[in-house]
C-alpha cells in the first residue's frame, strides 16, 4: 500500500513519502525458508531497494583477538540506506557481545531515510530483540510482524514447476505424479517427526 501510494505521488510530481512502519519481521520455523523466499518477501516490502541478507552470528564472530569482528559492519550500516537489511539468527543479538551490534543498528535506524530492517526468526527471537531495543520495538510494531507457515503440497509442486520452467524444462504427467507422491511422503514424514 505504501509503495502504491508513493508511485501515485511520483506520477503527480510529488516526492516520495516514506513513513515509519516499513520495517518488519518475519516469523519462520527453522529451516522453512531460504534466501529466495526472503528476497521475494523483500520485493513485496519495497521493490526499489536492494536486498542484503546477514547472519547475526557471522557479524559477531571473534577475529584477530578483537572482542568483536565488527569488520564490515560499519560499511554494511553505511550502505543500508539503499537496501533492505535482512537479519537472521537473531538470538546472537541478545547474547553476550550482541548488544554492541544491536546499539549500532539502533543508531543507524535513527538516521535512515529509505533503508528497511527485516528481522527473520522465531517468534521468541523477534520478541527478545524488540524488548532489548526500544528503537526496534517501536519501529517494528506488532502489526508489522508476519508469519511464514509451511507451504502446502500444491504450493511446493508449483514452486518446483516454476523453477523447471525458468530453466526451460517441463514435467511429463508421469513425472509430475512422482513429484507429488514424493513431496507428499516428505511432508508426512516431517509432520510425524515433529
């Protein structure tokens, strides 16, 4: 809605009007998302910004006897104005040493004009980060938290077909039946394993 509003403003010669509320969080179960899905979601949030995915654990690795890597973090935060910064493995932000990175993110959020923060993790991780940071808690209100559920069997089959079509392949009717059967077995096994 915000993007449509801004497109209408630009068509009438008015500047873009970016209000708060674009920052968001995506609640996922471990292993039920991939980079392509996160990128697709970011395109819904704001297709004009680039997508940067970062693992909080990697950002906080110890290197060269320093207490925190923070190498590359400064550059990442400076370039953030032109991108959607997608952070995952959020529990690292609320553990020892994570508060330094969390404060750096907060400070940068206060000066952002276009950049968007997208948190990805469990509901508990997202809530812990929102509670640990008043800035993030305010900029990502409850209504900006979305849940990504497990894909249905039909959605999974459609995704495989789309990937194959993009590579100029198609499934025969027999191969499609095998795909549906095997995906169905995998889904049943995962549910039993839970």
